[in-house]
C-alpha cells in the first residue's frame, strides 16, 4: 500500500512559510535600480501598503488611496 504524500507536502509548505516570516528585509540592485524585498517583519503603522521606512506621509487615514510613497492621491 502506498503512503499518501499530502501530509508531508503540507508540513514542508507550512515549515517554509514559518521560516520565511523570520527573514530580514533585503535589497539588491539590478542595472542600477534599487529593489527591496518586503517580508512579514516590515512595519506599516497606517496600513496603507507602504512600509514605514519608505512612507513619506505617515498616518494616512484608512480607506484613502495612496501612491508609492504612501501619500494620498
């Protein structure tokens, strides 16, 4: 009788997700363009989708659309 591989696959996926949540933000440059990896460790106090480190307009009210800098559109 063959064993069902799904429990092991589920465990591997869950472990990968758990370990990736502890990753530190990284950045790289390709052709002179800076790229930042966003991880679960990043903070976004006003929940506008822009991490606090890059947010030029902190404290944006909820339900207000923002640009890439976190400022109201």
